[in-house]
C-alpha cells in the first residue's frame, strides 16, 4: 500500500556511522519541523521495494520523537534493541526512511482532540509493521526479576488519568538513568505542590516567551484548568519541560512572581513571566532557595 495515499510524506532519513544512528530531517518537509501530534513509519527501502518496519505515534511532533529514539539508542534496553535492528537492516543494503502524517482531530464535548493514538493502532493493524510487538512490556526484567533499568516512572506515580501521558513516558525512557532520577525528583516536587494547592496536570504542546531554549517545548503543566483544557490565568505553579540535551538541560519552570529575591540572577534563565534554574542539581536539594509560594 502506498503511504502517500494515506497522507504520509517523507520527513527524515537515518544516517549510520560507526554503529551509531541519527535521524536527519528533510528540510523541504514542513511536517519534519512542526510540533503537532502525528503518526510515523520507519521504512526499509531497497531498490524499488519498501518494507514497513515500525509504526509509532509522536504527540509532540515527529522530530522530537525521533530525538527521543536517539536518546533511547544509548539509554534504554528497548532503544538499544531497536538500534540493533536498524543497523542489521542497513547492513543488508536497506536505506531507512521515516514517513509521517499529521493526525486528524475530532471535537468531543467541545474539546478539540487529536486521534494520533487511535491512528497509530489503526495503521499497525492495516500495515502490519515487522517490529511492532504487542507483547512488549514497558519495564523489562532481569532473570532475578529486578528492573533492567535503574528507575521506573510507572512504579513511582499513577499518571493513568493524565491525557497524552505517553509523551511523558516516551521522554522518560529516552533519558539516561541519572536524568531519570532527576526527573522523578522534579515530579515529586511538582506533585507535592499540586496536592498543597489543589492543582491538576496537563501535557501542553508548548508556550512562547519561555526561558532560554524552552519555547514551544512540550511541558507537564501544573495549574488549575478550564473545561476546555486551558490553564486558568495566574493559576500555574510549575512546568516541567520534556526536553533534556546539551543546550536545554532538564529543569523546572516557575512563575517569576514567586522567585525568591535573594536568588542570584546568574543562577537562572528568565522568560517573560517565568524563570528556571540553570542547574537543576542546585534546585533539587533546596527548592526554597529559588521560590517561595504564597
């Protein structure tokens, strides 16, 4: 079946060098850059044939999801297994191409809702990709029954009622163990704050005017929300960006109006009405150094 007839376009290609793999965006593809829920397919292309290898969903856009896959190639058992499959395929003479499509939306009870999770399931059933395995568990076990990874988000927090929580799990699995530990500590702080101030949590695609490097980055937002899913004015207390790289390390974004006056400005990055610690390891042991809530 032709992917383009299903609304897919080629957005990325895989570049392999010295047993490492990176996804390179096709600059002429608009879908490779926009941050909107999508479904994507990894394809093995050889001469005139195309094999559908894997179908996935990307709630924050395909480019961000592929960056998370690259992190998983280094830091997770599942990611390392996927890397081996990709390397084996390229060694057989296949080029790996990524095809993506913007997911449809539907208005449910007055709320515009993406169908990307539903589309992923439908395309898996329709295309029968080689590497999608329904029996795969999120947390792998060793022969002694202990988690193969150091930290488990699912074991620490019940996030089952949070819409689009798959974005958080995908991000968490892409992190190195030390950053997984930091993320759990940030989440523990934000959840405790939510309990104190009767806040809810939503996954937001991103905002403008955020601290350095975090514009339009998907975030866990802790606030009071309207029935349409928007944060009420001045109700937010914390945002955890789902980004962690050399430019934009793991951090937590906080309202400037609650910044502690004695916190040196050279220890934080500022947005329009927000700030974040430059070094999250300075924040985690003593958040009260940075912020005082009413």
